[in-house]
């Protein structure tokens, strides 16, 4: 903690030297340069929701007075959905002695947490911090990890799907088994559907290469499809959407960006806002707070998103109440 305060002080000093604008100031600046606060950001994979989170984090850090290249140095790395990449990136951040590491999505946070129990870690949009083994208690994290959880309103999302297909007997669910975040949501979805007497057909994949085959097979067996907040599925959304179009299969997803890319509807968070929430927590760490005393926060204000173009393509009517409630119609 002391080190961080020293860094902030020395940065203040740099400002003063600059104001004086003496010739020797330049060398002071370069000397102080290695003392710039280091923020490592690792994103699990590329898809729009996670990209939105990243933008939100950077914008909020800037709004809080931490600007990349000025008083902080942001090292942004993408794991491309690959476990060994995540490990390499995590150990790099640890070796470089980052002041805070922000990990976007569950697998990224798990990778970083397994590399350090010292450096503060902020998990960004982690569905369930406890199931992911990142904190023991969301109110009192106790260790070096805290963050923002985006546990989706799964039951509300299933209700939306059932409004489109009120007579459905079988609902398909697809997710990636490497993602604990999805397992938690799928359990909720299954229990809820079962309580309504609806059969669920579950298909899993282990990586994005399997998605085409898995969804094509599933599409023929079910009356509707639910895909939770799953990174692998989100990154394969164009493929999934095409299969659903071909099969005229109603699909509801966990995230708004997935609806925008070709699903019927959802009730979901604005992930740019989640990113801003994460950025605020990262700024508090840079100011010297300790993650062990920072309760896990929750994403707020889920809203209804609808894709009218997709509904028209598969020839399904959008329930009037949903249209009226919609925050955004694509
Ligand atoms: N919640 C996911 C996780 O814990 C990450 C995530 C955030 C995500 N927004 C998303 C995944 C949208 C898919 C789609 O890993």
C-alpha cells in the first residue's frame, strides 16, 4: 500500500517539476517513469459485451483522473479464449508487479487469481464469484480479489422466451463446460423450466469450434432455445443466429449484444455501465483501498432488448407488452 502512495506522491512531484520547466526536470520525469501506476487488464476472449466492459473501465478510470500514458500505464491483453494464453498474460502482469489487475470474465479472473494472492484483482462481470472460487463471501471478500458480478436475471429471461413460445414442450439450452459462470445459470434455468413442467434438452461444447455442430443438432429437437451469458456462445453468435434463422427457431440469450447479433430478445445489463462500475473499483484500489474490505458489487438495471429484424426473419410476432417495455429495438 505504501508503495502506491509513494508513487502517487512522486507523480505529483513530477507535475511540480514540469510547472517549473527547468532543464533538469526532463531527467526527473524519465526517472519517475517506471513508477507510473501499472494497470493490467486481461480479457478472456473477444466478443462485444466484453469489449464494451473494457471501454467502460478505461473511460471511468479517465473520469477518475487516471489516464493511460499520463499517470497510469494500461497493459491490455486478450486471452483469445485460450487457457495457456491466460496463464502467460497473468504471470506477466504478476512479474511486472502491476498495481491492480482487472480480469474480464470468469476464466480470466480464475487464471489471474491462481497466479497471485498478493496483487489486488478486480473481476469484471463475473457471474458468480463464489462458485468460481474467487471469493469466499461476497460481502467480505477477505483476500486479494473483489469485483462486479453480473448474475443474469435467468428466470426473467426464460419468461421472455416462454412468451414467444407459450406452448413449447422442449426448450434447448447450450453452453460451454469450461465456464462455471454458465453452469450456475443453466442450473437455475433447468430448475425453473422443470417447475413449469417443461422439458429441457442440454447441449454442451468445450470450445467455439464445436458450436456449429452442437446447435445444428439441438435446433432440430426443440421448440425454443435459451443461451445464457456464456463467453464461448457469445463469441459464436453469428453462427448460432444463422442456424436459428434456418430452423425458424425462437432464441433468447443472456446478453443484449447477443440479441443485437441475432436473437429475439432478453432482459440484460448494459455492459458498458458494468465496465464503469469496475473502473470505479479499480480507481479505489489505486487510491490505496484493499480488496479484502471491498464487497463484491452487482451489475444494475437490466433492461429489455428486442431484435425486430430477427423476429421478422423467423416469422414470429413480438408480444405487445415486450415491445412497449423495450429499452432498445434492433
Ligand atoms: N459473466 C461472464 C463470466 O462470468 C462474462 C460476460 C459478461 C459475458 N458479459 C457477457 C459472457 C456477455 C457472454 C456474454 O464469464
